[in-house]
């Protein structure tokens, strides 16, 4: 028997891995005001689950494919005729509804839909851990590679162009990274709560950090603490693990808000 045979250890590793994947990326979601984009991509994940079951492929692969397709579709149609926020709303909720209908039409596939809507971190396997941590390493590696370019575009698109950077490429990279996070973390917090792990720790970190690198580090730490505290709370009170993690993150946001106000006073 090894340490990874303990389901709680696997759950803790999965939660921390998700925090690592979401931490720095969540900062860019907050800076670029991409919360609704993240929601649309995450909601499409349920359709990815249905298609993965239909074609007998790995669920993370199906989720990643549909999340990527949603990201590129949003980029293609945004600003054309319909306001971007309205188009995001149409695509987000349509994808979620289509996924739920598709799953219901597959009686032969036994699936716990709640696990994909709200997460089921307590049943993650060793393979799930490999997927989660592999995705986290990939996301962190790409962000480290493009960090200065991504920051330059946030400061000024014109400045980024003048420096020979490609803001369009960086937008595509962020879309791909968000899709990757959705694919690897759907089993941890579920499609309806994935965006929360991107936004809440980053928003909390923004209240207390003094620079972009510090904000990314704080966001990762806050996400990890929220995962650990939420899991222990779920175990102690018998509450759902995924929502408990988000509640813990919301509590840490409140703490950061108070600390930030005290610093500013």
C-alpha cells in the first residue's frame, strides 16, 4: 500500500494541482476581464463529456476539444452584429443546455452528471492526478514563456505591436490555456464552478499584491489553501467537496478584502 492509495491524499493533490493551474492564469482572466469567456468555455465542457462518451474517447480529451472549439468560436463571432457579452451569453448557455440534452439522450452511458457539473474530487484516480498536474505544468510553462508579452498587451496593445509582439497570438494562447484548465479540472470542481477557481483566488490576490508576479504567487497560494480548507470542511461537515472549496476561496477573498482595506487606511 502506498500513500496515493488514500483517497484524501489524492483529493488534496488534485486540489493543489488545480490551484497551480488556475493561479497565474486566473490573474490574466481578471486583468483582461475574461470571466464570461471562462464561463462559456467551462459550460461547453458538458457537451465535451457527452461527445467523449459517444465516441468512446477519454473525457478530458473530449472536454478539451469542445472547450477549444468554443474558445475559437467566441473569438470568431465576438463583436459581429451582436454585443460581445450577449454573444457570450448565447454561446455559454446554449452549449450547457445542448450538453445536458445530449447526455440525457444516451441511456446506455451511465454517468453521474452531478460529478461533472459540481465536481467529485474525492474519487480522483492516479491517472486523474497525472492529467491535472500535467496540465498545471503545461499552463505554468506557457505562461512563464509568454509572461512579458502577455503583460505588455494588457498595458497597451499599441505598445505590444510596436515591440513586435502579436496580441492576437497571445489571445489565442490564453484561450487554449483556459480550455486546458477546464479539461483538467472538471473532475475537481465541475463545469459550473471552474471559473470560480480562476477568478476568486486571483481577485483576492489583487487586493493584497503589489505587482503582477506577486499577484500570481498569491493567487496560487490562496487557491491551494482554499482547496485544502474546503476538503477538510467537506469531510468534517459532510458537504459537497467542490462547492466547499469554492466557499473556502470566497472566505479567503473576504479576508483579503479586509486586509486590503486596512492597508489602504
